[in-house]
């Protein structure tokens, strides 16, 4: 395709006698050359190869002499890794597209690495097929490939999970005649996300003190949260759990009456 901004120089021996820069359609013109023999050379643009870079020509009086150059840009590549829970994942399909066209595909090997070679310079979209039971936050992603260079597209995935409010289910303990008491909930993840970060937020008519807390799930992917209260009424609960870049939520409601509930003792 035509290339703008390429410098072309006409020389006789070691002396440059004229030069021009190609325009938007790739054409150039070096005027007012006396008849004679010349070497006409092109300066390759970045990451290009022009073969040959110089041609010998003879200029005739009152005639135009044509010298064309054919330059190519070497292809680039796209490579990277696919991680699941921080470890390389083999066997994941990676696809590189441009619009509706598939440009190349690859499958990750040991350590989660892949390479898609022979990619022409341009803008692309790289995407993976998430491994079963995982969530991948950064697919697809835009990739710009430069000639004769490698571009990187890494993907980070994590095991998907759900959050349940069990062990115990949302409940309350010991509220009689306005005596201070508490609501409570168990937080459980499936599959277990040991070490995941949980956050609870309680709202209701008689919350006491801090109403939002954060902690870490135990080795079984569970936790219990307690909210001090001092009134009967309806209390709402929002829970979020974050693990390896994935966040899942759950909600619950506790209706507190003037009787002992079922929260376990601390």
C-alpha cells in the first residue's frame, strides 16, 4: 500500500543532488536533474525492509524517469500467559480478532504461556475461553501490534464461587425489654475460598456502634459476623466476599422480636 513520508535521495557518487518525500499516495518527484547517471535510494521507514534500497537510473533530457520501491513491514506477534488463581493454566484457547475476522489462535502450554505469530501491524482484540468454573476479568482486551515486535496480552482468571448466609442463617440473640443484644449471620463460600475477604453492612432501627465490618474467611471458607442491636424490628444485611479478584454478594433479613433468637454464643 502507498506510504507517506518516505525520503528518497538522488545521488551522483558521494554527492546528493536532489531529494523528495513521498506524499499521501506514496508518490514522489525529484525535479531539475541534469541528464546523466544517478543512484536513487530510499530510507526505509521504521520496522520496514525495502529491497533494493537503491537503484541505478539514467535521466534523459526533458523526460521523466520512473523509479519505484517496494517496501514491506515484517509481522509482529502477540504472546502472554493465562493465570488461574495466580498459577499458569495450560490448555486455554486464545483468539486474536480484527473486527469480525479471526487473525490467529493459540492454546496455552505449560505455565499458561502462548504465542500467536505472524501478525501484521495493527489493532486487534485478544480473548480467551475461560476455563470451566472460572471468571476472567480482562477478556477481551485491545492489543496494538507493531511491525517486527511482540505485544503482550496477559489474562488473569479465578475460580468462581457463590456466597451463602448459613451456619447460622441470619438470626438474632436475646433481646427482651430493650436489653442490648445482637443480630448475626454465617458467611459460607462454595467452593470454599479460604482467606477471602468478607465485608458486612447492617441497617435497622436499633444498630449499635459500627455497622460495617471486614474480615477474612477461615480455612473452610466461612466466617460469622455479629451486629450489636438494642431494639426489635427488621434488620437488613449486605455481604460481599472478594477472592482472587472475584467478588460475589448475598443479602439477608432478620426480623427481631421480643424473644430469644438462635444466634450461637460467641
